[in-house]
C-alpha cells in the first residue's frame, strides 16, 4: 500500500516537493486554492520556471500526483493522508 501525503500549497516549495514525493512512490494530493494552477497541473503544464512540464506530466500519468483545489473535494484525500 502506498503512503499518502497531502501537500498544502503548490507554489515554489510545494510543487517541487510534491513532484519529488510522487517520483519516490508516494501517493501525493497537492492542494491549492488557485483553480488556474490546478487546471494547468491536470494537463501537465508548469507555471514555475524551475519545474519542467514533463516532470508534471510524468507524475500525473503515474497517478502518484493528484492536484485538487476544493476543500469539499479534498476531505476524503485529507482524511486518508498519512503525512
């Protein structure tokens, strides 16, 4: 069973952290209130210069990274997170 991690905030710290955790095999739920960020991430586009879009595409396709923007949609993920 994969360990589940919730990362709150997908900015210059949270997004790279989420990607690295997802690459390491964790199931990561990345939460951010900015809907545009979540929309970009879901189609594999980066909005941060130091993060390549291909890195996002890789972890999205592996199903290890799940970006979410609404608290109501995130309660299940938050409750399931180990870290």
